[in-house]
């Protein structure tokens, strides 16, 4: 008799848990996510303007331009995507073609022989010795 009572109690407990989980599952169908509409403005509506005074001030203050003593430690040369990895002291910089290095030097060209940066009118060339035997 004790086995039958234990069996009935166990089945009753399992049936109760199953019923509770079934109710929770059915309630989850009624909880729909609230979808809100996001109004994204058209990017063509924006007008970007730059003041000429900021350029003239930066041209006059040449002393703020950091010295160009970078070491080339890696490069990726390609037709469309080119980038270099430079080291100055303990800092390393990853610069892609067309981007500015420390806001002063623009990466112009990357080849297997040299890397060219430009700062306004002045060109800086770094000889590419990465992966070459000396």
C-alpha cells in the first residue's frame, strides 16, 4: 500500500508542475512585444559647414604638430584597402589609407617599398623594411 500512495503523490506533484508550466507557456503567447516606430531622419537633410577661422588658427600654430618619428612595424598594401601599423615610443597606431595619424598626418600611399604620409604641403616617406632581410 505504501508504494501506491507514494506513486500517487509523486504523480500528483509532477502533474501539478506540468500544469503550472503549461499555464506559463500559454500566458507567454499573450505577451506580445511592444513594437515602437522609430523615426530616422534623412541624412541628406543635414548641412555640414566648417568655419574658416579654425583652419587659419591651426595653420598658424605649427608648433603643435608632433614630430614624425614613427617606426613601421606592419603594413597591408592593396588597391582599395591599405593600412599600416606604426610605433612611436610605447604606443602603436593603426592607420588606414586616407585617415589621419594623431590628427596631423594623412596616410597617402602604401607600397611594398615605402609608406607616404602628408601634412599639409609636406610629404613624409618611411622606407618599408617589414619582412625584409637586412
